[in-house]
C-alpha cells in the first residue's frame, strides 16, 4: 500500500477518533438531557463518518473496487441519529425534565410541553 494512502487513512482515523472521544466525554460530562443530546448526535456522527471514510478508502484500495458498505452504514447513521435525538427530546419534554436555569428561551419549552399534553389543566386567565 502506498504511503500517501496510509497517511490519508491515518488522518481520517485520527480525526474520527478525536470526534468520538469528544462526543463521549460530552455525553458523560454535560449537565442535563437537552445538552447531552448534542454530543452523540453531532460529534459522534462526525467521528463515525471519519472512521467510515477511512475504512472505505482502505478496502476500496485492497479490493480494487468501490466499497459501498460504508456508505450504507453512513446513510443509516445520518438518518437515525437526528430522529432518535428528536424522540429523546420530546420524551424529556413530556416527562417535564428540567433544563438548566441559564438555558435560553425556556418559554418555548413550556409552550412545547403544553402542546404535548393538551389535556393538562390550563392556567387561570388563559384560554
């Protein structure tokens, strides 16, 4: 295998590994569910993309054909990560999990909670 290909694959592996590490640390260290959603959906998606590109380059070179297995994995990942994050956020809103006090636009979260539970008692003075 030529040195330039090894270098490119190594760079993609290192960049992917760094993004995965940052996403994992963010998942463990961030304070509430709403901020924790960003770590696995953003950083780890980019990290896995780097690993998949490195794998695609390596196996395409070794087999002398285009390796599309990694593209299918990436497509599945890019479709499911935002959908699962959206479902987790909706569940957190439904269960009224508190956000950090310094979180901006808390009134929007309250409005979303009211839309999710329409049979909840209304506050006095509101129609």
